[in-house]
């Protein structure tokens, strides 16, 4: 069986080979942790964004969208706490001269312990067969319990030290766990230091008058500063939400794992403005709603889990991640944060403007609390893409590479293939393409044997192939081939659009929410 590294390497090379993701400025040897989306990547990304936007904005009467600018008044970042508190704890290895995020070194160590738990589960599942009860095993097996308690106590201590800004203890923890530098293999560490993640830039031409700005490190602040604009002009009543998708920038030090952690990335965020005191209930509600959104895509319930934060960000009174099983293990995909009135209250303080809501039921004004859901679009892309890529062994001793993207997200929904480049077949195929392209993205492909064309579409993730052959000339039927099952059926030419529509229609998918 291929190991995690090999699987991940395949994901990266497949993404490049099939026009999904390229290294930025590749001809100049690339720019670290910055990526470009190719002709298929841009479509998949757009479809994920739309799947989120429809579920969030279109299907909720009380959530509206905005599109705020990337550049914001510099005081925004003072008020939001990012100037003072948006730091990563860094540590250098004196031998390799490599720099690491101290918390990531510890978390990677914990992931190894969790890997041991997974191994125990796999072993036991094999031993006990159908009678295996995973939950019972996890809660009773002494070895697993020992691993779990080790992992929990390490994370708890890390969380506490970071919260108390006790960087000496973070270093002590790294030393006690005997964590070695992955490059030099040595334990020769410097002290842990804080490093701000925001990218600075300048507004204005002259060196004396230019203002220092930051590229936004999260889209959320564009929503907070527009809270009253939207509430007043949209006559919104609490509870209500404002949603936004857009670029964010962070000068990440540990920029690795492909598009998992990038320096320029896109977020899809929603701030839900609520009455103070109701945050616990909304926190639970949004955790559930967001998990359901993920599950609606059918990528396997076992691939998701919640992780409650020990270390809370500077703005939160509760926070959880939805973690996904990436090729390199379970990692954060989305955050659900109870942000209290931290942001609005601070913007009031720094701007001197009231950011309050008059509640007609209570007959009083208050600064609303905020419940936030925040997901990285690129990270969601990686989750979908890596989970979909499979190498299948077929019955006739061959194999195929297939990208089993949820059909609703696939860049191209249908490929139309004339069996031969003659006898009027290309003309019928082209006519079908011209008809279908009004409804969804479709490609025409007449090159190579039809089997090879099927494989090409499998690898790029196209859910349907429609073949026009000589029988089409006689009875106006076509063969429609399903990507995942490879089953083929004969249907009337006139039913192609409705068959594909049903399988890729957003409504069919979002109704599962
Ligand atoms: N407004 C809250 C916020 O920004 P966060 O946990 O820092 O919270 C939210 O980020 C989400 O954004 C993460 O769950 C992740 O999916 C994505 N994200 C954060 N940093 C990222 C990076 N460097 N590259 C790609 N995605 C990132």
C-alpha cells in the first residue's frame, strides 16, 4: 500500500498534469507557498465557492453577502488585535539554521501519537472483523487510552503556555518531548520568539508621505467595519449574518503541504450577529450546520471530526475546528469561532463611532456578539481534490486513475465524444455540445480511441461521457457513461441534458443539508 507521502506526491503531480494547480511564477523557479489555479482548477474553485455561497447566502433569508476591499485603514488592524497578537511562536534549529513554528513541531509530535492510535484501531478491526466496535475499543483499550492521555496532556500544556505567552515553557516542552529538527536531526534549539504574520505594504508614492498598510490577514474585518452599513441599509434584524469570500494574506513561516498553508489564499467567512448571552446556542447550531454542509458532498463521514481549541485566539470565548482527513492526516479545514463583542467593541473604541444595534424587543441598544464560520477555499479545494483521487485496479488486470469529484463541483460536467471522425458523427456531437453548453460546462473530444478518451475524462474528473455512434444516426440514442461505476446506458439524445442536470444540480445536493 502506498504511504501518505507517496499519495500526497501523486495529488500534487496530478493537480499539475491536469491543469488544476501550478506553482506561481514557475518559469522563475516558483515562489514559495504561492500557487496559481489552472483551467480546471479555476472551475473547481469557483464551484466550491458557489456551493458555499448558495448554502450560506441564498438559502438563508437573514444572511447577505458583501465584497470588501483587501486594503483597509491601518487602524483596523490595531483594533482587531492583529498588530499586537497575530503572531506565530518561532524556533530555529542552530545546526540546520531552519526555522519552525514551535506549536507545529509539538502538534506534529502529537499527530505521530495519534497515528499510533489509528494503527491500533486498524489492527483491532482486522482481528475482530465484523464484531469490532470502534467506539468501545477507543474508550477501553489500555494502550490507546495511554496514547490518548499523552496526546491530550501535551496539547493542554501547549495551549496553556501559548495563552499565557510562556514561550520558555513551549521551548521546555519541545526539549522534554525530545523533538528533533527534521533536517539536521539535532535538538539544538534557540529560544522561542514571536513573529507577526501580516504583510506590510505602502499607500502613496512619496517615501515621506506614504502610509503603512497591511494586506488583510482575514476577510472578517471587512465585515465588522461594514456591520452598521449593512444592518441599516438592509434593515437587518438580529440575528443576521454577513458573508464574504475573498483573498487573505499571511507571511506563513511553515509554508508547506502544497495549498494547505499558503501565503496568499482565499477565505469564505460568515459573521453571524447575535444577542449577547445567546452565543453558546448559536455556536452549537453553526457547528452542526457547517458539518452538515460538508457531509452533503458525500466525502465520507469518517473523514471529518471536530477539534475543540485549547488555545483560543485573542478574540474568542469558544472555538472548534472541523478537521478533515488530508493525505497527511487530520488537519483543520474550517473554524467556528464565538468571537464575543471583541471586534465590534474595539472598532467602536478605536473609531469613536457607535457600532450598536437597537433591539426593538428589548427597547435597548447593545454591541452584538458574533459567531463566525471561516473556511479556507484553497484548503477545501485540497480536501475535495485529494479525497477524490483514486487509482483503481480493474478486473482485466489494468488500472485507471480517476478523480471522483462530487459531480456538482466537477469543472466539466460532460464530455461529448463522436466515436469516429466521419459519417456525420462529429456534426451531431458538436450540435449536442452547442445545446448543452447553455446549462453546464461541456467539452468536445474526438482525438484517440474512445477508451483513451474515457480515461482522460476519468483523470480530469468529468462525471459523464456521451458517445455518438452509428446507432445514433439510426435511432437518435447515445451511450452515456458514468465516471465512477463506468456503467454505460443507452438513452435518447433528447434526454442527455436532463440526465446530466439531475446529477449536477445544486438543488439536488443542497437539499441534503
Ligand atoms: N477570521 C478567522 C480566521 O481567519 P483562521 O483559523 O486563522 O480564522 C480560517 O482561518 C480558515 O482559513 C482556516 O480554517 C483555513 O481553512 C484557512 N486558512 C488559514 N490560514 C491559511 C493559509 N495560510 N493557507 C490556506 N488557508 C488558510
